[in-house]
C-alpha cells in the first residue's frame, strides 16, 4: 500500500492517486486529504470520484464520507470490466474533474465504459465542458485515447444540475511527444471560439458579446506584437450556444491551433462582470501563452503528467506551476518518477 500525505495539496492530488491506484491495482492510503485547502477533507466532487472509482473497480474503501481527511482505496484486480454507471454530484461539484479521474482507466478496460454524471459542467476551479470536449480530448486522441463526451444539459454555479456522459473504450496509449520541434511563430494559425450563455441571459446577448470581446482583444494583441504588418486573425469556428440550465451562468473557451500547438483558455461569467470582459480574460490568458514557446497551456501541462507516467514521452510546458510540482511529487511517491528540466521546461519519461 502506498502511504501518501496530502498536507500541502488539493483535490488533484487525491484524484491522481486514486486513478493510478485503479490502473495499477495498487492500494493507497491518503492522510490529510486536501490539507492545503481552507476547507480540508472530501467535498462532494471528491467523494463522487472516490465512490465512482470504487464501484467501477469493485474496490475496498474506507473514509468515503464528506469531510473525511483519511481515505484508503484498494482496487484489487488490475483489469476493469466496463459497463454503464450513473453518478450524482451534490450542488455544483465538477463533472469534468470526475471525468478526469476516469480517463486513465482506458488502459485497463476490458470493454467499453460509460459514466453519466450530474453536477456542474462549467464551474470555477475546473475545466469548462467545452475545454474538455474541444481541447483536452482532441489532444489526447492524437495519442490513442478513445474517449468522447455527450452533453445533455449545462450546470452552472451554485445550482449545478448539468448532465453529461463520458464514453471510454479500451485504448493503447502512444508516448506523448509535444514540443520536440520548437514553436517559433507566436501567431496562431487559427482560433476556435466556444461561447455559452444560460437561456436566462439570452436577451442580453451574453454569448455573442463574450466571443466578440475575446476576438477583439486577441486581434488587438497580435497587431501590437507585430509592427511590421497586420496579422489577420483567422477564426476557424465561432460557436455561440444558448443552453437550458437550472441557474444563470456563462462560459467561454478559446482554442488556439498553430505549429505543433493546441491550447485552450477559459473564463466564466460572474454577476456584475461585463460579458465583453469575460471574453477579454480568456484572451489575456491566450496572449500570455503566445509569448512562450510551449505547445500546450499551463493547465494541460499538469493534466498530461499522469499520461506521461502511463505511456512515456516528452512534453514542453509553459511553466512549472504549483500543481505541476505537486503532481510530480505524487507520481514519484507512487514509483513514477518523471525527469524535469526546469531550465528548458521539459518533462519526460522514456521508459514507461
């Protein structure tokens, strides 16, 4: 059994530990769960991850209750039989973070697996649903992961009530190699925009205004960057969606595609924040990324580490965040040491 301490970590530490435990068939015991947060212990979304993995893997579990700060998880068999499961996450707990914990199971599936979850689809501190569907999964499919998400209903904070289904198929992952060719062109080949408003906000044209604010800010930034000639921003997709939901809310996702690049940038609407400003926030994150030579955004850099541990490869990242450091420490403690070149900002594992 791996003995782990989450004193300085958050929910990602727990989710990754449980995922690797399920994939490897190795028991884990976590003390001080989410000890680095102001409200430590299991919250609804973390409890949903624990109980869902336990059901899928027929695992022995202790500490599966709200607020628990010590959790033990013993998955027993390494293979996962698949099947259909349903999960309800109380309040607006993140559906996409639950799905994140399930993705590594593709390497051990004997047959297709589908999990339908209700909760928050576009909420703070987690990837919005369109980032998940249009940035993360397309990137991972390049390396053999067979996964798709069907969205039935949006769920915003504080009510949640969104509904989506993750479908996984048995997969063999190829080594993940991103950034071996240095990205020298700071200008994107094209951008895709996915802007969503709750139906309650449709009269205010929130989705359209978010998209317009993002594209104007990004186009202006590219023009300022290159004084020799104007750069015409190529918009490949501009998808504006009005969605039924249990409470008002909005979200925007920008996907940047370029030479050896796929990256996503997000922002969520809030009461009192102008829709145009929501779009500008996503564009601001994209502008910071374009100043680097990494092929993925800072959030994806952290999320790819577990797949590097499973499949090997080499990834150039934009920066070493606290989440990256925490994930690297966890992986090392579970026997998956990755090599980190902090000067070149490269994470690798060649012998997975």
